[in-house]
């Protein structure tokens, strides 16, 4: 069943500013990376590689693209960001703290018993839209939310992060097929292709990723997900395209911004000796981004 | 053939006869009523709209109906997303596909956060002769293991219609088995009242108690009438809600009885029989119990009446089980 896009009673009025301050967004991403290293220093381990890799995209979303307010987390007209990969929580905590959803001082509780900021996401933490972590669950729920918003004529939009590893889950493609069928132009899939999964380098052939999304009826772009200007431009291009859902294939580097971590081969779940975290923070501070 | 019906008003039960009246597509009819009353329902299916009685809803509210194709994981995920934007999704497929294919989505995307989605599951137990691929023989056992989920196995058209309204008004995830097409009416709609979590005594009788759910409640009533004619006073407790389980009413029903027979359209391992044993044991009641239902085996292809008879899932089979405990 193909449905035409419905009229939006609220119109396309909830747009971000026409120009983005790339330097400011880059600075935000660097601060988020700093937060993540501080978080991981507590338990001495975590999904820091993925977090550092996705930092630029989350900064562009939360500080430019999303129509969203930390004071109104339950606003029915908010744009929604869904983190399908629950283990990227370290990046979500960093951006939500940076946005003021919870105090920066709380970040050191990452992974501790009774903390709200765990190594995966539950929707009981403020700012979290779905339970992530059972991989392949995000995009279908994003499709449902986009349908629900369209049904009531809302101008709010849905942004769903998912990973290259999740492209191996059949449910991802069930959702991709329905997003194309329903022509959900209020839906943006952000596919983080960092080249790693639990068992190491991507274990099955998933390329060419962008061609697959095009074949499923999505307007598709492929960019360097660590190039802030490219991320901002891709989000703007997605916003400008009507009649189809949008896929942005993000090529990102695990550990981005911290050369020692960028060079790590075992990047899926990183353990670092207790004394070394401060050295990694110094590395980050010495980098341009 | 049409027969004038006499209902037992006290119990809310059709007092019998060979032919009970039927209602066409009671689920779809009630869903349309519920949407007219509430205004927030959406309908979904995974390419089984025609076979799950949801087409009346599609025809009445085409903007609010979504067919996701043969993709049961996505059916549940999309329903979860729709619920999170304030609608009340009813998602239909067959029980085998909902539970076996989409289990993780029901557990995590729905139940974990009590997301307000209703899964409507066709072809429960032996309501199809299509064999193990389509007979949901273990679905309610799987579903009742999931925290926060309400699990319902209605017995007739009256109950499906009432339960459809009740689960629409219940804020939380529900798994409900569906009886589709021309569904027999066993319960009197004027006097019976379905309530989530409540078991109902449909017939009093002090010697033996039959505890039944779903399709088998009708056979249980007929079995009780047979046994009564033989001088065995037989009570019938109907348990439409398998979770939360009404252990209190069961304990009261069992008091003074010499034996219990359970009857379910489901495997007896993990289903109603197991729940009754658990609840009676926890209540300190130990008494002879016979379980009527599907054995611990897949069932072959064949005509439904044949399959039911071979597994003793008939009024006569229930009566035999009661006599065996005598």
C-alpha cells in the first residue's frame, strides 16, 4: 500500500537556522568527547570507540538540526532522536549533559550501580526515546513514530541512528521497506558505518550500503560522518527533500579525536589501564577537533 | 439453522442445545465501535487483514490502517512507535508469527516499557488444520512469561467484543487470541461482563470443577451438562485472562471439590493446566487434576474436528477426564 504524503497542518515551519556555526558545533563535539573520556575513566572501560566516532553527528543534531528543548522533553511536537545502538549510550549521555538535561557532574556515575547513565539505554533516563540495545529495534519504531506524527499533522520529525552491524538484522530491512512504502519524508535514518562489530571487522558483506537504501526507496546521501560541515549539509539536504524517507550513510572512525584509540584494533569494547585515561584526555585536548 | 435461544441469566451462559448462534467478525465489529467511542485507535496487520477480521476497521478508518506486509518484527516495532505518539495500536497477525518471530520485539519494544499496543493473534491452538506452521499451540505460555504483558484467551463472540473494548481502555500491552469469522456465542451479552484479570464461575456444581479457557470453555459447559445428567455435579470456571491470573477465584472455586479438570486449546505444559497447578499448590490445595489440551507434541495437518477429537479436546473428552478421576 502506497500512501501519498499528507498535508501538514503545522507546515514546514520548524526549521533550524539557515546557517550553522560549524566552529561552535565542532567545539561542542570536542567537549562531548572530553565528557566521554571522563565517563569511561570511571569503570575503566566502555564503548568509547563508537561514542567518539558518532560525537560530531550528535552535536550537529542536538545543537543545530533538532527542534527540541531540554526543558520540554515530553513536548508532543518535539523532534525525536532514537538511538538504536544502546551501547552508544556514552555519546548520548555526553550530548544530553552538554545540552543541560542532567548535570555534567553526574557523568562520572557512568556504568555505576543505580546510575541513570548506564552502558546501554533505558527509556527511563530523561531524553531517551526508546530502549536501545537489542539491535534492529530502532528503525521500525522510528517508522511508527513518523506515521503517528504524520497522522496528526505534526511537523515534528524523527531521526534514527543505527549502525552498520545492524544492517545484518532482518528487522532493519523490514523497517526500511515500510519507510519507503509509506513515503515517510519526516524520517531520517543515520547509519553509522564505523566498520566494526562485536567479533571485530564487519563480518559479512554489507556493501554497497548506500545503494541498498536507494533501492528501498530512500533519498540517500553518503558522507564523512566526522566532517561537521558535511553532516550539517546532509541534514539540510534531507530536510529539503519531500516524498521519501532519508538515509544518511555516515563513514565514521571509531575513537575519533584520540589517536591512540583511533589506532586500536580492538575498538568494539575498549579497556584501558587505569592510569592511561588522563593521557588520552590530554591527547584529545591536543587535537584540532 | 436458527433456534430460539434461552440464556441462563444468572450465570450469563447459553444453557446449551446443539446449535449456538454466531456473530460475524466480532473483533472487527467491536474495534470499529471502540474507535468511534475513543478516537485514538489505529489498526495494523502483517498481510493478514482479511484473515484476522480487521477489514471492517480498515474500511471505516482507512487513514488509520497500516499494512506492513509479511514482516512481524516490524509490525510490532511500528505499532510501538505509533503508541509512543499517542495512538492505541491494534496489530493483527497469526499467533505463531507474533510469538515465534517477533518475541524479542514484544518483550523489549512493548512489554519492558509497558507500551500501549494490543497484539491480536489469529489461529490459536487447533483452530486450523494447517499444521504446526500455523497452529499456535504454545503462544500463551510464551507470552505469560513476559513481565508486564496481559494475556487473554476469549471463549466466544460475546467475550471477544467485550474484551476488545476492555483492552482498548487498558493502558498497557496486551496479547489477545482471536476467534475469527463466524464465531459462536456462548455467553449472554446482556449479563456477562468481561473484566481483565477476572475469572468467572459459569456453572455451579460441587463434585468436580472444570477450569477452562478460550475455545474449550464451550466444550467444558457441554461436558458439565453431560456429567450433571449422570449425577456428577460439575462446576465450570472460565479463565479468559491468563495473565494476570485470578488465583483467588480459582482457590474459592476449588473449595470442597473432589477433583479438577483443566481444558485449554494449547499445550498442557506451560499453559492453563500448569498455572492451575501452580496456583492450587500455592494456595495449599492438593487434589486430583486431569489436563485436557494439546499434548507435548506438534499436531499434524487435518480437519479441525478430527484433530480436536484425536486429542480429546471435546465435551466428551473433558467428561471422560472427569470420570477418570472419579
